């Protein structure tokens, strides 16, 4: 007899197939035969072969069911465990989307046991394409993350009955929690699911994350890098930085299999009475490119200690009021970087609110990280001319220092409030004329900006000048505050 689990192209099901294979391979690693196109083990009289498009168990039917039952028992021990009060309950990701199941019996069951349900009938699976297995309608409480990206807002419950899933895909999907990166905050789940071109590649890549999974807990299964993450993309950024740190530590960044991979990032919220609602769904392409951006942000201080400018910026990029933390702008900054798009307006918005509305200052260390992050991102990702950046920085530094020394925030507000190119040029002219004696502007830099600025790029130049102005303003204010404390 032969039992096979076919690749579907749906990350949630395919991860389950990978997890099922890894269970067999980990137990019998010494017997593992590795070829270029498959991996194979012999177990309990069975031949188990893992290929790029399928997992196949061949041999006696009773022994196949016995080994699948052993795999289920191992899964059950991982996700059905004792709580602090001694009650048996779901743990990790399973505590989130299996919550409505009071018992694992009947839910974590063999394919032969699942088909005893009246829900199953003859048909074709909409995922693996097989028609030789019984199928049932996809349901929200039974198949939580089996959803197409273009239908995620309306998938449940309106599509119930329209999409069919076979018994083997159902069985495999139960193992997916073992290969999902997650962070749970009360009733909100942020999950990251890797998608790969084939099953073999997926297994080998995820094996590199084994240390993360070994540290799995009830509320997250990767070490943190960013404080107070709440939204899906900043949470994913937290996971990526933890990944980057590990790869750098092992010297594996250039060799890692994350090249060409993409991740599905999902945020879901539990609903009263059971079930959940998918709030956000993103597909993040070219993860390796993002890790390269991370790597470009490394720098060393005078003592030789290493830092990452972008990581530090993310750790400072939130507002705190009465114990509540607002990370909405950090979520947007994460989105911009993950899709390698412009960030200048998000940085500008944050710094103006932080310094002028919240009346806060950053430390010299923090402003250094902002300078490094902005300059390297603009040059290396957005391809902004270095001379233009230097001109914006020179003018911004002069305006920020002027605003601090004269206690005149209107210099910054006027720049920020400009709504078109004429407003921007008018604001610069007004400030330069008003403070002609006080301000030492790098005239060539101003002239370069005036030569390059036009209706298409003025917002970038305005924002960059404003960013540098606010950073210098906060630096000067911080220095004055520190000086008074030392008197």
C-alpha cells in the first residue's frame, strides 16, 4: 500500500507535510539516505520517501497507520499540555486556533478515522488536486489558515462549502503549528509562515531555525529583538532581526537558504464564542534582500562595540503615554522597509511628533542611529545622491541648531507645514532672511538643493531637511539640559 501527501502550494498545508517528514527523519537520522532529488528512510518495514513535491509512505497498511499514529502522539504532546493549574489544554499556536476544541480526540485523528465523519464524500481536493481520496468542505473552525490571499477578508464563513479539502491534506495541516513562527498577545496572534518552491528546500531551510523552535513557549517561539511589538509587520521585523542575529553569529548570512523565499504574515483575532477573524494578511517577497539591508546598518562605536542602526531605531520608534504604547508608525515603517519603498515621510512624522508634540529628546546614541539608518537607507535602497543628502543635512543642521538656540520652534513648524514646492522655497527664504545674522548656512548646499528640487521630489528634500533639523534640535536641547544638570 502507498499513502502520499502531495505539495499543494498552500503554505499552511505544505508546512504540515514538512513537519511530518521531520518527525520521521529526526527519529531515524542514522538511516537517512540523501539523494539530490529525495530523502529516504526505512522504518518498521516501511519505505518513507520525501520528495520536492510529496511525502510517500509505502508498505503494509497497518504499519503505515501505526507510524502516522506515532506522529500524531508526538504532535499531541507538543500542543496539548498541562497549564500552570494542571489542566490539559492547547499550547503555542494551537491554543489560539484549536481553542474551540475541548478535546484533541477525534480532531487529531488518522485519515481513516477522519473519513468516518458524515462530512466526507467523494470529490476532488481543491488543494492537492487528488480525486482518489474523500473530501469535505473547508471550515473556519477546522481549517484555520487554509485561505487564499485574495479571499482572506471574505473567506469565512461565506465560502464554506465552496472549497473542498481531502482527508490527507487535513491530516497534514494539523502539524503546521510546529513550523509556524508566532507571537500571541492576549487574543491576538501574529504568525509568520514560510513559503518555498519545494518541500525538500522548505525542510532544509526550516531546519536552520531549529534553535528557535527549541525555545518555543506558549506565547512566542523565537527570541525577541524589538520591544513592545504589537502589529503583524513589526512583529515579523522582530522575527527577522532575531534570524539575522543568529545567521551573523554563525557566519551563515551569505550561505543561507532564505534566498528566494517569501513569508505569509497573518494577524488574527479570537472572537467571543469561538473562531477568529483574520485582520491582516501580507505576503513579503525577497526576504534575503531585507536581511542584506539589516546587514548594511552595522556600525561600531569608539570602543569597538557593534551596533545595528536600524534595530536601534525600531526600538525607539514608538510613543508611550500612561503606560500605553503606540506603535502605529513603527508598523508603517516596517511595511515600507519590507517592501523596500520610501521611508522619509514616516521618519519625518515620527520625529516631529516626538520632539515638538511630545516634547521629548533622544540621546546622542539614539540620534546617531537615526543618522546612520536614514543616510544608508536613502543611499543604498532608494539610490538618493550622496551630495543631495549632504546638502539636506547641512541645511537641516543649521535650521535645527537655530531653532534650539533661539527657542523658536516656528522654524521647524514652518518647514513642516509646507504643502507644495512654492511653500517650501518660500519657507526657506523666510527663515534665511529672518535669521541672516544668526544662521551659518552652507550656501553651496542650499544652492544644490535649489538646482535639483522640482515638483516631483520636493517632498523628499523637505522631509530630509526637516529630519536633520529635528535631530539637531533634539541634540542641542539634550546638550543644554545635560549642561544645566552638571552646573
